[in-house]
């Protein structure tokens, strides 16, 4: 394993697009926004990769592992398992307490479970119908949204740096529902959806969002009981049921 450098970007972009289907321009935008503060692990001529983005969980440094990928022609050789193990050792040596990831498919829970990851983050998905609302909704900055997440989100949730919230903002607005909560909204096939909705009254908050977005329905993801993402302790720190949100997969 080695750390990627800027000269690897074309090969990493090809690997990313082959595995996840994103347009090269989307991947290049990610590199342009995030490269200075993320760590990219790779091996064997970029046949596998994993990106570590710094976050905070339970007041300790954690690495959000994103875009974990293996060349489709090299799968079955154990490259991902090897890369992950070596990346985790490197992260532990850098003082990270946890590695966190959101499996892109349900079957991958078992795959990562064999590497020692445990289901630690839970959510709920619900489609809300707009019922009319007089609440004010306004777009806010990543810094303001970070503060709203702390105010309305569950205790000990994963906290994101402003750079990651700015990345989310590039996909859709970060919104405050005055007195009710906050939401990260993205365009979807038939309107909009929320990457997360944090509120003590989700129906009222969703109704306000429906009015603001001029849509009758709004699919939303929020804290709940459904398994969603996984974590692994790198230094013996305990895992506890928690909330991840947003989900950079």
C-alpha cells in the first residue's frame, strides 16, 4: 500500500468511474474540492483505492472511508482486504480512533463484517406529504449547517468538517427550517429528496420543505432503527449505536 499523489489522479478517476458509474467530471470535481485534506490509499498501479476523510465521532478523530474500490478485472484477489488492513494500521498510527464507512449495497455489510466492522449507525427512511406550513425555510452556509446539526441531531452523531458539508452543498442546498430543524436536500428523479432531515417534529419540518420546494411529497432520511453504516475501533475505543447522516458512499 502507498499514499496516492496528484499524478495518480487520472488512474484513480478511471477506477472510480469503472466501479461507481460517476462521470469523470464529477470525480474530478471531488478531487479539486477535497484532495488537500483527504488521504487516498492505493496499491498495485491503482488497482484498488480507498479515500479517508477526517470526521469526528464521540469527540474523537475518525476516518470516513469513501470510494472503496477494486478494479473489476482484479476482484477476488484479496486486494481490497489487504488495502483496508494496511490503511487501518496507517490511520491508527496517525491517531484516528475509528474507521467509518457506509456500504453501497446491503451485501457489503457481511463483506466488511469479516474485516471487523460492526453495524453502528442507524437511520429511517420515510416519504412525507406536504400538509401546508407557515414555517420559514432558508439556505444556510456549511458552517451554519454544522451548528444546526449539532443542535438538532442525536447525541454522539458523526460531525462533519465544513469542507464535507460544502461538498454536500454542491449537490443541493443546506436548509434551516426555522424553529424546527435542518435538512440537506438534493434534486431527485421526480422532485427532491433529503440526504438527512433532523427535527424534533419531522412531519412539520417536511411540510415546510415541501412548500419551499414546491413539491407534494418528500422522501427523507433521518435518525431511526434501520441498519445503515458501520464502524471499526482502531484504538480500543468503544462503539455505540449512533447516527451518521448524509452518507458519502
